[in-house]
């Protein structure tokens, strides 16, 4: 005969705990604590960690003054003044003692060793900007994580979200604002998660020529797209016009994204745009981007540093010739450095740059590489030497945008071909 099913256990009551400035005690200093502590710190909790030993990651938090550590075993008095306790030990007897002390004080207790004995559960969590999703799987962590991962994939999907109100509703901050976002070196998937999220919230996008086109293709139809590369009047007037557009649209209450190739501050004039917005009283969020100075050589097999090869790298702009009065680059000093030299926007002046470096002592046989349109399907890589790279680039018909790398790192991962 089939036994009757027992009563269904009551469901947990979900809450979002506001822990800013409130004491949370973590008992244990191992892998579980290492995973849980960062979220508590992110919530602003006043964390007391009690454990005879710590992982290096937890020690780093202690050394940085982010939490207080008691290097000993737990004592019931550690819970005085606490709002929550996280038991992160696998010793059931020790965990039960903490649970008992928490119950006496009516403090909710999370236990890593035994969920059924805990008075609170830690959900599987994913975050997407201001949205936090916490999933409880009825006591089954694998189920909770599976659902959480499906939701995370949905929230991170490039395209409309399930609920139109999430995508199209008015922002919580109804005042206009600007986000300076680096879109990365060319591959649309290299934009940061935060950068992409803010881009999906934009009402106006002011985009550079080097912004990945697929990112623009995914904008909502109602987004105003301003192609900054087509603004007339020359570079200085164009920058003034870009500043004006950012300020005017933000003052009109719009959410404005200034989308820039690479990183906003690496030869991107992002600082000028921030200053213009600040002067106008417009709030600005800066989202760093993956800079082409490092990423493009990397995907081409050229690390900008390598143990025993280069302990430094220098990034310079080559848009002005070495003898141009307006150039701020000390090419003579760069010639004496032993590390890696990365040159952005230098293809037009590459012959003059190479000659100048050689004239100041850089050996002509120093390895050099040029990577055109790095991280995209059109990427091309040329390896040469400082003395011949300009002629080789011309013969290969390489064109901007391209990154030039000078130094022994060019062959750190790919040895030079044998002569003949």
C-alpha cells in the first residue's frame, strides 16, 4: 500500500535585506566565506569575520580595511548587535552551536552545511544593473542555479527583454544624463556588460566611426542616432558640436550615450566631453572600454608584456609626425626604452616614426608588427622590423585603423620565420 504523502513544507518568505551599516557575522574563512563576503560588502554590511584562518582573498579584504577579522573560533558573544549570521564551516557541531546562539538572539542564520537546519537561505542571484533576481529552488541549489542562469542569459541577451516595460519604460531618474561608454576595439561582444546595459537604455546615441556597427544595428527603432564622424567644420568645431549635442539632449531630459571606440579616455577626447557636461551641470557616467592598445595586439598573438622579454609598455599617439611642432611625444626618449612601444593612429607617419626612432638609437632590426582592424573579421597582421615596416605596410596595402607594436614581444609567442 502506498504511504500517504507528508505535509508540504511551508515556502520561504522572500525578502531583500538592506544591510548598509548593519552588522553581519560570517563564521568561517574558507571557500564558502570567500564566495559570500563580496556580496555582503557590496550591500554595505559591517562584516565581522570569525575564523582561525583565512583564504588569501579574504585576507586581502581584511588588509584593505573592508571588514574586521577575529582570528579565533566562534563565541556566542560575537553575535551581539548582529542582524544576520552566515555559517560557512563544514563542521556540523560548530555550525549547530552558531545556529543555537543565533536562535537565542532571534537572528536569522544561513548555514552552508545544512540548509534544513538554517533559518534563512541564500538564493542564487544574478544582477543586471538596478535589477537583482534572487531564485530559491525549494531547497535544491542546482535547481535554483539552473533557473538563475536561464534568467541571466535572458537579461544579458542583446535585444528586447521579455517585458516591454523593462526595456521601454521611463528611467527611474527622469532627469537627463550622459554615459561615456567605450565600445571596445571592434568586436561587438567586447563591450562591457555595463556598457551594453546602458546602451539598451539610451534614447540618444552619439557614435564614433570606429564603433562596432552591430551594436548600432541592435538599437531600438525610436533611438536618435547621431553619427559623430559626419559632423562638419573640422576636428575642433566637430568636438564643440558633439559637446553641444550631449548637453542639449541631456538638458531636454534624454538618456544620452556617447559611444566611442576603444576606451573613452585613450586618445578619445572623453575627458573634454565630461568637462563640457560637468560645466553644464549634466550628470555623467563613465564606462571604461577594452582599449585597442592592449586588446588588438593580444588577439594577434602579441602580448604587450612577457616575462623575461618586456617589463613595460608605452602607448603613444602617432597622428602627428615626430617633427610636427604640436607633437607632445618624446620620440628620442622612447628610442632608449627597452620595453614595448604601442603606437595608435600612426600608420600615416610610420616611415617618419621609424626613421626617428632609429636615428635616436633604436636598432633597425627591432621586431615590429602592424595589426589592421584587430578583433574583427577583417583583421590582418604583418610582422616586420622597425627599419622595413613602413615599406612592408605599403606593399601589403594595410590601411587604418591599425595598431603598431615595436619590441621583442612581437615574437614572444610566434618565433620569427627562418631566413631564406
